[in-house]
């Protein structure tokens, strides 16, 4: 828990069309607030972020994303203990799961 982590998204493909609908779900428990957000690795910009509270959480957020690659970044801040599970999904326009990552 004592380090920031980037989860590389290996699903993107050059022939894909954009924008994409994405959903990120964070499940876990930590001893201090943390943050999860999607980044564009080519530009380092933050998108679709969420602040996760101290204690137990299970939260999902979604939105549109316009780049060909999306990485999910976990920022531990001051958290020393805990567990976090991140689920990254591409969605259809109807918000149905297209691909899990």
C-alpha cells in the first residue's frame, strides 16, 4: 500500500473508434483517503477520477474518453494499510460491459 501504482490498459487497438464509454470501479478498505483516476499515458492528463475515503468503499464512476490508450492510476497518498481492487471496463453506448480490463 505504500506506493502509487499504474495499471496499464492492454486492450486498446489502433482501429478502435472514439469516443469510448469507460467505467472504473474501486473496491476495498484503506487507513487513509486515496485517489484513483484514468490517465492518458501520451499526455499525462487526469480523467474520470474519484477520491476514495478512509475505511471501506465500493464505488463506480463512468464517462467518455477520447484517447487510444487509458491507464488507471492509484495514488496512495498517506495510506499505509489496506487493499484496493480496481475494475476497468469498456462500455457500450447503453452502459453494458463490452470488455473488462
